[in-house]
């Protein structure tokens, strides 16, 4: 399962099922944002992303570099108990996708 914020081409061409963080293609994501992101004016977005990752059982996350930086997607998952392993990064200076393997840390 791929956790993505930009589900367009990835959801069509990827071999894995995709869960989009926004809810355009995955309606279940909307509930997490209503619970966390909306009441906090975006401050608790990381909680919504972690909730979506857990409930979807995503194994990988695919984020466009600037979205990752602007919305702290990677650090938000890490702060909520996920171990992230970088599998692919875009070339320096080029906007592109970073791919992470994500695993919930068991305490």
C-alpha cells in the first residue's frame, strides 16, 4: 500500500494500491482531517497523516519534495512512531518524488 499526497498518476500507474492523504481518491482520509487538521487549522496535520498511515497499513510513502518540506510529512510520521527509510530521492535542485518505506515502531 502506498501513502501518497498526490494520487493522480501514482494511483493509475503504480503496481501497489494507493491511499491518498487528501481524500480525493480515498474518502476515508477525509475523516482523519476533520478530526485533526480542521480543528487545529493545520497544526495537527501530522496526527491526521499518522492516523491515515496506521489505518491503511501503508508500507511506503511517496511525497513530492516541497510538500514534504512545507507540511512536515516525514517528520510528522516519525514523531508519531513511524520509522522511515529513504528509498529514492530526486536529483538535487529538481522537484520530484521521495519514496520512503514506513514501518510503525512497536514499543
